């Protein structure tokens, strides 16, 4: 009887230890290094803000050091960085969503290593002045084509996401 109780106690102890170990491993889950491109080509401010929140959640889960994130904006998606006072100068846009709150989200993501790429075709076709009309965009942020950049990044192993 003692041997049976000892065996049962040992088995319960082993199962408990194994369960605790498994729970600890789940808490310390490692996704490894990830390369992701988020695609924004819509002008809905609420949806754009949600995408930025998804990116932050992604960083929180994986860790900024384990994540290479690009955001490619083209077409109506450029409204994410379009300053509200610039809307009068660029009539081909219906929305200018670069409010103070949106700018703070963009700044926070940039400080964590997120790169925002702007389509040159959209800039040219909609007559956008990157220095005056867009928030925190320089020549280094402009890519020749948004869709070509998406394809190029996917060829480099970036996972495509369009929330």
C-alpha cells in the first residue's frame, strides 16, 4: 500500500511539475525573428488607427529586436500621413488623418524601428509635396511604387498583412 501511495504521489508530482513547466514555457513563448510588411491603401482613419494598434501588439508579442516591420502606403492609404491643413492643396484626397493622436502613434512605432514607405506614384499622381503635406516623410521614405515594394519585400521573405 505504501509503495502504491508513493508511486501515486510521485506520479502526481511529476504531472504537476510537467504542467507548471509547460505553463512557464507558454508564458515565455518565442516567435523568433519575423519580417512583416503591413499594407495600407485605405483612407478610413479608424481602420488605419486599428492597423497601427495591430503593429504595436505585434511588437509587444514578438519584441522590437525580433521584428522587422515595414508599412507600405499608397493610394488613399497616404491619408494616414497627410496633414489636415494640406487637404486643401491636394484635392485628390478625401481624408487627411495625420492628427496629433495619429502622429504620436506613428512616432512611437518609428522609435521601435518600424519603417513607413510612401509610394512615389501616389505622390506624383496626386501632386503631394512630401515636405509640406506629409507628416515626417523624407526622400528616404519614398519608394518608386507601393505595389512593387510589396512584391519586393515578399520576395525577401516578409510576410504580407493587410488588416
